[in-house]
């Protein structure tokens, strides 16, 4: 029965935990969520399925929704001829991965919104992305006609496509093993050929933040860099400075947009994602640790503060994203005209602001509006701070972008690691407290019987099961949190998650599937070890397994990590930018990882000083443990790296180890610096003090 014949829409999306699905709950389209019942309805009606995949912060998803899914005529075409399924790609990354592979195979490109027509058994026969309304209507008519008049041709094509997808699944990146040192050395050379020395970043427009590649380059620089000849560090610092000074970084409110539409980092695509900012906050913290660059320190602090201020939910988690649009227009919240500056600041200060922020009469964006940039630090910092605070206050009165407030496990895991590390590095306890709140929420809401839910919203878990990246990224974040707080329970929980990854996701050949062995059966079981905008599940698992092995001495977990890195060479050879997380994990493996145990009473200021010094001086990829020598402080859960490590002469002490073999214990941060050969930060009384907020009036509130 077509929609409307039973008196109205079924309103099946009204109880969804995805804000993206809720945005479509009132459409005239008779939407179904992804479910067996939807495909059963297609079989009963003998019609094809139209799958529409997108996400809340997607600009072109909103455009297609307004043009087609809110249009009664288009909705009638869909309701009469197909079963329409709406999927949030962030809630069901497995469904998105399978049908995006099909879309890319059929069209040569992908993107969102993704539009797929398939048979009632889920086999695709036509795919695309955004379609304007008239073209989309013609497409629905054509698909319907083909389904009715050439059924065998359609189903034969769908069968061939499904068979081809299943055949190639898992075979795209054969494990290569090999010498990890040679792989990382070659990757630096490959990236150097792609590096834009003039504008930073890699390749041309559009430019995405190469977050995992930056972490790799910083680690490679620490392990092998030579002063004056450090190509890896040059590429990292050049890219990170260009991003931080351009329009992709919010010069008033902090936080990074999704990507730059141009090659010079001037105009962003304005949506802000949690995962980008978590990855970049940690990377900028590591850059400051490596170089003592005040720009890196400011950006790390402000990005962490932005995550807490703008994304924290009432339950203590972090929301997924902010939309690109506000009041129906992309970028309106963030851009300025000279007249708007004048209205807020007056004639004198507005001219100064236009100069320092790059606001022009013709504009750098659409409709004569300009994206704020900060290509150089102002000479008059007091005036700059006052102007920035005034503009930020005025901007607060604008219509704000929408917020996708679902909590994604993997992305919150990334944020836990960033907030915990930056909190200790920058002496900001509120960052650490926020990381703990996120971890508590995920433990309380997302974890049940040892298994993770992919998402939650308003304290209720979503329908999707956790995928590999959820287990791996959360485990990695918890390992960092354990080292920062001294709470061994986070180490124990990380171990449980990694054991689930090894038993439920392993492919038997050293690699991993992205979905669990007892998960929903799709056309094939996705297994893509290459990075996307976030670390791949495989590479995230490798990194977390290495850290866990370094903290516990588990050879089983280290062997699993090295096996998972068998694909990093083939991926890096073909596309180095898709191997950043794997290359970063390889650098950690090549460095040890270095193991640092800090022992002493938690309430002793000397312990706190030594603890922070240990993280500041640690090479990237190192693991950190804090405790009294036998168990982690505060909860009694044992941390093997701490066992047998005792204070020297009653003083807080640090042990620097590799493979659980330690050098002489140290009690002085200066001696620790020499032991780690990491000279970027010089130690004086003020160096160990709080960093505080960036100089723009931004706060955590």
C-alpha cells in the first residue's frame, strides 16, 4: 500500500536517536529507517528501494531535502513507486561504507547525500549523490519504468554489481609486512612530493586537514629529525601554521571547519566536526611539545575549549557537529562585511580589524562577505584582544548553526585522548575533568555486556552497533586518560575493548573487519584499513594495541599490532595520505614505544610537576603511567608498568623504559629532559604554570 492510502504518513522516524533522521521525520516522503521491515515492505509491494544517506551537518543534504524531500510532488513520486530508506552515515558507518563503495564503483566518485536505488534484497543497480529536483524526479520515473519493463535486466545488473563488490571486499590492500622503518622513510619522501610549500598542506583544492599525517610527521621528526634538515617537521609546521592562520580556523571562537574549498586555506566548508577538532587539538599540543611554538599552544588550548563550550551535551558527552548553515545560508554565522565591522567597532577600530582579519569590500566569500583570517600576529595585542572580544560578543547574537547532538563513540574516544593529554600538557584541569566526564558517559550509556553502541542521544543508546573504530578509538582515549589521571580502571577497560576487537573483529590473517562477526549481514563485510577523515579502525586498533602492550608487557597485543600494520606499506605506496594513522603507529613501534612511569603521592606538588614534565618531554607515541609504584592512584586497579617502580629516597620518581627495561630512575625534570633527548621546552618556574586561554577572550563557558 502506497503512503497516503492508509490515511497518512507512518511517521517512522519520529523516535530516532539521530538528529539527521529527525530532520526528515515531518517530510511528505514516507521514510523508513534502515530495518528488515523496510525491505520486507519493498518485497511485498514489489518495488525497488531508494536509499538516501547523509548526515546532519551536510550542506548539500539540506539542499536536496529542501528541493526534493520536502516537495509534495517529488514525495508522491517516491511514495507511489519505491520504498524510501533514510540513513545517518554517522550512525551506520557500515551501511554507508558498503553503498559508498558501490557508488564510487558505478560513478567514479562519492559524496553526500548519497542516493542509491536497489532491489528489495539490497543489491544496488543505480547510484549517485546530489540530484536537483527536476533531475531527481526524472530519475525516479526512469528507475520505475526500468523496474516494470526490464526487471530481468535490472536484477541481473544488480546481481553482477553485488558479486563484484563482495569479490573485492577485503582484497584491496593485501598485507605486505616489510620493514616499517623503510616504509616510514619512503612515506616522508612521497608526502614531500605532494607538499604545497607555498601554502601548506598536500595537493590542491579542496584541502582537508591531514590530521593523522601531521601526527606521523611529528613522530618521524622526533625519531630521526636533524636540526635544519628536518623535512618532516617542516611539512608539519608549515601546514599547521597555514591552517591556523587561515579561514578554516575560527579566528574568533576557536575550532576548525571541515575543510578549505581553496588551496590557500581561505574559505572553509563551514561545518565543524568533533573528530577533526579532537585530532587537531592533540596534534597542535604535540607540535607545541616539539617546537615550543606559541601559536600551536594557543590553538591547542582554544580548540579544546571550543569542544567543551560548543559541543558538550547535558549528559557530559560531546556532540558530533555544528552545521555549515545558519538561518538558511552557509557561513552566515562566521563571515563579515566592512559595514558589519563598522557597526560593532566604530570607524577607527573597524579599519584596523578589517586589515588584521583580511576583511575586504569585495569579500573573500559569497555576497561580499569575508572569512576572518589572521595571517600574522598583531603588534598591538591589547587592541587586538579588545576587538576580538567585541566581535565575538556581537556574533553571539546571530542565529547559530544547528548542532547534531548525538554522541558518537569513536569520536568521543578521540576527544578523550585530546582533552586528557592537552589538559596535562597545558596545565588545564578542566580539560581533564571533561575527558573523564565523557569516559563516564560512554561507560554508563554506550557499554553493555562488554559491547559498545555506536551512538547515543539524550542519554539513550542508538540502534547501531559499535564498529571497529569505536572500540579502537575509545580504547586509545582511555589509555591516555589512565596515564593522565592515574586511574588504572581506564587501562583495564581499554584492555577489555581491545580483547573484544581481537575476538570479534579480527579477520584471521592479522587484519580486521570493520564490523563484528555477529553484526548485521550486509552485501559483504566491510574491511577498509585506509584512513578517511578519521583513523581507520585497523590503524586505530594497531596504535591502541601498541600502547596497551607497552603499559602491560603483553606480547600478544604487540604482535597483533604489528600484524595489523602489515597493510601500511601497500597503502602508503599508493596513497600516503590515507596511511597517516598507520604510519604514526609504525613510528611508535619503531620508538618502542617509550614507556614512562611516574611514581609518587598524587597530592605531592613534586609528583604533579614531574608528571607534567614527563608528558611534555615524552616523544610522541610514548605511554605514560602514574601511581604509587604498585597500583594506580585512586582506584586500586593495577598498572603493570608501575609494578616494582618505587620512589627514590622518598621523592617522586620517573622511570624511562623500553620493553619494561628501565634506565636509572630520575627525580628532576631537567635530568628527565636530558634522558629523553627532547629539548624543545626549557624548564623554568613559569614553564610549569598554567597556560590559560588564548588571547581573544575565549573561555570554557
